[in-house]
């Protein structure tokens, strides 16, 4: 023991010597002086590193490992607190372990039971936890399930069922009985594609399906805290439906429902696609713009009303009273619209600003963004992997960083300043979110800045203010006039979206970015926004340059095969995409096309481009490999002799050893979707969904 203490003291002596030598160096001392006040802003970044590491590993580690590493690093940080540089290093490591452990504990607490196999039409009984309106029918989320012909340990925590012809008297909290077909959560359609299994796991959903037959309501339950907002949301939607009842008002109804309840299910695909092409999709996601408007409108209106009463205005802090009312109103609207991640982030930031009003302090800064990110990452660490979190925080961080450094010109006319602010805000937000939009959606809207110059004023001055007025007046049945003005604003917004979407090159498709490119571009943006010293510019330039090099050299798969083997696609040497069938699996085809950065009009079938018969198709690549897509088991013997790569949804015979690569029913069930890379040198590389995701609590693979 004594020897260990002596050795530890020697190590500390060496650390002290190196620490003092580095600490007193001029460049480092200057860097610390400039960045000391901004160290707090890097806490959510370090939390994100730990969370991303947890979701990136392919094996579920025991919870005690993360907690033990957190304890050791925290203890080390405490004992080395006198050594500033070492202290910062160990503190950073501790924060990373906090993020890792929070993700582990969140997964453990959710513990969603998932359905491991498909179940045919069976009787199901449960309680309606959520009603999701859609253009065609609705989706019901049921909990407290009783399912016939299913083992107790296989009953999922919740199921999401599609109802084509719903009855009008369905409400959250009701107990229902029906017959339904249940399916396990679908796997990603390709390696690195959107992981719906992980998304549904953290939503508590363990299976999906559709109702088969009549739906019987067994009993109603008392309205709880969350059921109240679900019922209120449904009531608002019904009132909107009553007002916008004409067929020509269908799109206006869907957008009005989105702005006032946060539900986008009623928007038809064509309208949504035009909104995306115009770069206006952010207006349909309840986030900073909407929550900020709610907060500001209630704050200033209530303060104005209180100022009309001299006895209150002169003797009491009416400004602080207005701030309290505004916080309550913003919280109510946040819960009404579903409390999504961008909405929670905006609510936290608005609350921090209003708390600053209560404390007579200015609170609009990057620190409020950091606090919002810390809160969300600790409580909902899985949100880091979603597009909404990344897009929301990227945009707001870039905007606040810009306006903190900008010096306003008081001599400019207000109208010019307003137009300039919209233009600069749109440009900055577009630049900040483009890498994430390209990563998640493989598309970029080129005319979004111009469309936002028209759409944002419509939202700020017509749609949201009169929409909120309609919400307030609905209990008194006086919402008709505000809804009429809101409807005209939405009609103008749709005109902007449709006209912009019709312009040449309104949207360009981009082939999928890899994870390293996104990480480097994110690091570049963080250096530019969070660092204060001059080092931020070269750091941003270096990270961006490396990201562009990595992106340029990023390989795209030559062949993709779905997890069930029914759909396959080839990207030829000329860049053309050829798919095995054009009738089924539309979602899979669209996802593959976006990954390759292609349009629907660049799609052809195997029969049009390959040598095909009833038993399969043959494709020769640029290296001379014969790739056979087998369809019938009776032809497997011959195909095994001819193929260099054999792809079949059947079981390949054990004697089939000639092909260099065989993808059959067994490998598809065990590993999910496959991606094949064939280099110019003829080297064949294989990537599967299981290789990328591994075996985690939310992953489901087929079994033989």
C-alpha cells in the first residue's frame, strides 16, 4: 500500500511539472483567458459524445460498467481539481460518462416489450393511449393489452394500429376490443437507414398492425392529465373540421391542424412534398418560431392590458406578472401540440428568458441553448439520434451565435432591417441545417431563402396570431373570424410553397453522407459558433475540408437487398438505378433512391434492363462478375454453378459453394438488409444491418 502511495505521488509530481509548463505558456494562457467563459457551452457537446457512443456500439453493455466508469472519473476529477488542465480533461471524460450512463439508464427504464413475430387476425383488447389523425383513417396506440393466441411474455408494451374507417366517438382513455393483424417492428431498409425499431422502442411501441373488422368500445375512463390534452387536441381538430368543411379547404384544414395541434398526419403527400421543396417544412414543426410567438404575444398583450389599470401599473411589477402568465401560456401550448423535442427546447429557452425578466437579467444567449440541450439529453438521450433534435439545435445555435456578434445599424429603416433579418436568418439557418438535412433526407431546397422571405411574415403576422386568437375564443364559439383570417394566411403560404416547388432545381438530391462526414461538419459548426478566440476560423476550415474529402471519397453500395429478400436494386456504372419490382415496397424503393441521390424518373425494372426469365435475372458488372437474382428454388442448382454472387429469398443448398458470395433466406433473416460494394479492382465487400446495429434491446431479426 505504501509503495502504491509513493508511486502515485511521483505520478502527481510529473503531472504537476508538465501542467505548470503548459499552463504558463503564452499561447495556451491566452486561449484559456478567451475561452474560459465559454467552457460551459461544451457540456451538451460532451454529453452528446457519450450518448452517441452508446447508440453507436453494437453490443449492450451492463449498466454497472457505465456507472463504474462515471464514479472513477468523477473521483479522479475531484482529486485532481488543483491541476487545471488535467482537471478539465478528467471533467470532460466525466461528462461523457454522464451522457453514456444516462442513455443506458433510459434504455433500462423504458424496457419496451417487442413482438418477435407476425400474428394473423386475432382478438385484441386494450386502452387507447393516443389517437393519431391521418389523411386516410387514423392510427391508434393501445396499451394495457390482452391478445389472444399470444404468449404472455410476447405481448408488446404498446401496439400502433391503423384504422381505415374510424368511428367518430373514439376518445383517448377508452377501452376497446377488436380483431387485428400484428407485425413486428420493421427493420431498416438498408444499412445506415432510419432505424424505426429504435424510434418505436423509446416511444414504448412494440408492434404495428391494422384493425381487421369492427371495433367495439367497452368502457370509458376518467380523463387524466395527459388524456385531457389529447381530448382537447381532438376537440380543436373537430372545430377546425367544422369550419374548413369544404373540399377545396382540405389543405388549409390540414395545415391549420398542424399549426394549432402539432399533428401533421392530415397533410397529403403532394402538399408536404411541395412544402419540403420550397424549404418551408420547418414552419410545420412546432418549434422556436411558434413557441416564441406564443410567448411574446401573451407577454406583451397581458402587459398592455395590465398597464390600462393605473392602480396596478403604478404599484405592482406588472412586467413580471406578464412573464408568469406567458410561461403558463407557453407551457399550455407546448402540451397541446404534443411536446416534441423542438417544442420542449423552445419552451425551455423561452422560460429561461422569462425567468431572466423575473430576476431583472438578460437571458437570451447561447447558455440558454446549452441548458435546454442538457435538459433534453439527460432526460431523453435517444432524441440526439433524431433529425428534429439535430436540425432544431443546429439552427438556433447558429442564429444566436450570429446575433450575439452582430452589431445592429440604428440608421437603417425598420422595414429594411426586418427584411435583412429574415434574409440573414434564413441563410444562416439553411447553412446550419443543410448537413443534417442531407444526412437524414438526402435533399436540399435551393430556393428556400426566397420562399422564407414571404412565408415567415405570413406565419408571424397572420397564421399564428389569429390561430391563437381562435384557440382562446373557441370556448365561446367566437372563433370564426380569426379562423377566416388564418385560413387566408395559410392559403397564401400554400401558394408560395406550390410556386416555389415548381421552379427549376427547386430541390436537389444528394447521395447519403456517412457518419464521419456529419461528425466533422458538426465539429466545424461548433468551433465556429462556440469558440471565441481566432482559432475558431482555422479549426472550422480544417474540419470542413476533411469532411468534404471524406464525403467525396464516400462509397455508395452497388447492390441493395431488402431484409425479406423480395426487393433488390442495382446502381449501374452509368448511375442508373434498376429495381427488381415496381409494384410493391414503395417505401423501400424511395429510401434507396434517396440514398443514391436519384429521382423516381431514373428508375427502371429488372425486366427492362437485365436478362430475365421466370426463374430469375442475370446482371454483369464492370468487373465481369455474374450476379444472379434467383426467384425459384428449382433453378438454384444451375445458378450455383454460374453465379459469382448469388442472391435468393430461398434457402441455398449446402452443396452450393461455387459463388464468391451467397445471400439467401438464412443470411437475410439473421442479418437483415444487405448492401454490396464492388470496387473497380473487383473486391467484394458486404455490409448488413446487423453489422451496423448489432444486437441491442430494440433490434429484432428473423429466426429460422
